[in-house]
């Protein structure tokens, strides 16, 4: 639907002034118009209720002010967008994207033009800018002027962005802070670096998640600026240090400048949580041998045993552990080149292959942007280095790489990620980025990208008790934020002890994270000894747990408090729930989608380290009681 509002005095006003674009189901509407000072603005409503008030659009480039003094000179007719794609990694395998699209062209006083393209789908809004003006050969970004003006009563769930080159050996930012939950919209970030994406808000009866997608390496990774006076959030930039050595911070191109999509997933909490906008708006898949796209589960010694375990004998033990669990991979972590060596690792690769287990190897990404010493280091900095090293790994039979300690979100650093993904794809290697940025839809574009960290994961709970104490609420945030669109390598699940730490979650809670968290390769933290302590039925569930999912549904939940998700693989449904609060939680679930079938409920037993198994029938009203800091898994 397109509505045009034109002044009666046609000679005194632009021919095209206001456009109103609706979603296919007509619940969401976006109005785009010029306001005071020739500023291009947009508003968003759902079912007639305001979600975003008048918010600014525009770019400031060197030599071109494209955020004020603008006149609308053209607007395309709305057109339907219909795309279908498949995902090996994510909440849904087969995805259909439907939206209505319209492009507005504006011109400034210097006759320089910019296009803004909006898409409105049933689950949200997206827009991006394009500057192709031939009179401006170089498009050097100074500042994006996009804003998101929320109603004053809105609430926010946000993660602060850490300051560049702070933290352990200067490894920040890595999207590894705790969320601030249910705060007043407009609250300033405690960090001068701002807030990370995805950013979650409650606006009246609606929920809203802000993020971006479509990162090809030509643009920096964005965030929300630290100040949001009046609940008006603005796009923020990386800090100056967040660059590949000698590289650029902000977009600077010749030819055409196209920004990533700014996306707003919008609707009920269920609609937002089940949305696939983060991959809908990403570029289609690059070529990669489909036979090599193997999501799976992995054993991993470093989570609980740390550096001393990166030795031949322990890694062989973890290969046997993976084989016993019917898992697909074993990850050998930092310093393997010095503590084991290439030749002995080749022996481990061959041994693992005989057990039908693949080997993944750790690398240090860093050059000069931090002071980490773990190795192999600085072996992937150039295309020539990567081609040689990746070819060596493929010849050894290695299946993939975990690459750690990146330097932030500057354009040159984002380009570094993309170049690694491209060279790894050419070599047939799977990729896991750690100490890293948010994926922003890369798992669609690069099928070899299995997972990324970009979260304060389980390893932090092994360092300090304060992190373990915050873990349950943190865990109940992740399906609504960090893990909303993109795979997340949280490295979950401990049933036994964490050295020198008092665990704050039950075993039922820990088991539930194996289903709740989406990761192309799920690296489980538990050791062989911890796994030996659980009942046979828990071990069997983990041996048979699907590697990827065909569908996902939010059944119940509230950010930071509790969450119940259902995931389907083929005809089999798994329902997992956790309770992060200090009180018992009763949830009433409609499980009729599973059909008239009997299932198995695995939940907490009499103590936090025990389990209980019972039968359960799929029905319209199934009541499950979750203990404080407890959890459950239902298998149909």
C-alpha cells in the first residue's frame, strides 16, 4: 500500500512528499517524509500504535551532506520481495522471506543524490542507504545520522560495548559484557563505546529488536551510541583503535557506497524471537561444497582444564570421549603448535578419523591490536599466509579452525573477517570466530561459518564467582538477544564441578542449554569425568541430540527470567526450558503441535546435581514446574 500526501499548492511543494509503506499483513506501517530543515524522517507503527516516533535518516560524507537540506525527488512504486533460502545453521532450515519494498531518492542543495530503500515484512522493518552519485567519486563516511526515537515509557535490555584495547591483554571489544535488563529507554551506557546489537526494547505491547545485516567488508560494524537523551538512540561508530593494523575505521569507497541493512524485528515477543530478519537481509550463500557443511557437537578440554590440557595424551582422551558420545569433533585449543606440534597433531587427526571424529584447531588472529602470546599467532594476517596455512591443514585432514582475539568493528577489521571466511571456504574449512564481533547474518552468506562467540560465555564462569552468580539470568537473556539471529558459541553444559567455583545452576538447567543455544558446532564444556556422573538416559539424549534444527518456536519466556523453546529436527521435537529466578516457576505449555504422542521429560531431581525422568503426553495444556535456577528437556 502506498499513500501519497501532496500539498494543494503543487508549484510550491515537491511532487512526492510522504509515503506510507505497509507489511504484507498490513499490521506494520512505515511513513517516510522530509521534516524541518529538509531532514528525511521515518516513523513506524504496528496496528496503529507508535513504535518509533519521528526518527532521522541520512549520511554525512566528506564533501556531501546527505542528512539535511534534502528534497525528495523520486519514489519507486512498492514492489513485493519474495525470497526462499535454506540454512544449515540456525533456528529454521527452510526460510521464506516476504516483504514490500520501496526506494526514496533525495537530493541536497549541491544536487547530490542518495537512495534509501525500505522493506516492511510481517515481522519487522529494514532499510539501507545507497550513494551512487557519479559527481562524488569517493564516498568517505564521516557519520551515519540514523536514529531510533522510542516512546518515553519504553524499557530496554542492552549490553554495553567494552572500550577498545582494554581487558585481558587488550583483547576488548569482544561483545562479552553482562546485559543491563529492564532499564529505562534512554539510559546512558556505562561505557563510552555505546551499546551492542542486537538491542532489545519493550514499547507498549510490542517488542523491538534492533540490529544490522549485510556486511560485505566495505562498511564498519555499527552499534548504538552511548547517549540516548529522550530515548532517541543513534548509530554509533567503532573506536579509533578497532582497526586492522594500518587499515581504515569507517567506510571509504570509490564507486557506489551501500550500507548494511538496519533492521527492526517487531511484534509480540514470540514474533521477535522467531524472526529470521537477521539472515533474511544477509547476502545469499557463497559457493561452498555442501558435503563439507557439517554442523555437529564437539568435545573440548580447555573449558574446564585450561592450558595444561593442550597436550597429546589429553587430546587423545577427548577424541575417545567424542567418539563415545557420538559427537562429530574435538577442538584442540591454543598453543597446540608448541605443546603438541604439527606432526603429532597429524597423528591425532588420523586417530580421530579412525573414530569418525573430526579435528578443529585454534589460531590467534592478532597482529598488533592486542598483546596476546598464544600461538599459532600472526599466521593468517595475509591472503598468502592463509592460502598456505589452510592448504596445509586440509592436507593434514583438519576439518576447521577456531580463530580468536580480533580487534573490533572497524571497516578494515570487518574486511579481515570476510577475507578469512573467503579463503577458508576456498580451502574447504569450517570456521569458528572467538574474541569476535557479532556475526550479523554471515552464517547465511558463508555456509562454512559454523559459529561465533561474541558473548560472555561459559568460560567466564570458570574465572570468577561473580560471573557464575550472574549466569542464570544472563543465560535467560540470550535467546532474545545475542542468539536471536546468529549462531553463538557459548560452550555450554557442565554437570560436575567447576574448579574453585560454586555452581549456581542445576543439572537440569545445564542440560537445557544444549537445546536452547543455537550453534553450528556446539562445543560442550563437560569433561569425560563429569559426563560419567550422569544417568544413562541423559547420556543417550546427548548422543542422539540433533546437530541442526528444522524449526523453532518460543513457547514461554521473559528476557532474563525464564525461557521455554521448542525445536524440531525431522519429526522429532525437543522442548527445553530454564528458570533463572530464585522462585519455582510453573509454566503451562501447549504441546499439541507435537501430535498425539508420548514423550520423555528429563528435569531436576531432589538435588541440583541429580536428574529425574518421567513420561509426558503432548497436549494443549501441559504443566511443567521448573525449580529455581533449574531446567528441563522434553523429547518427543
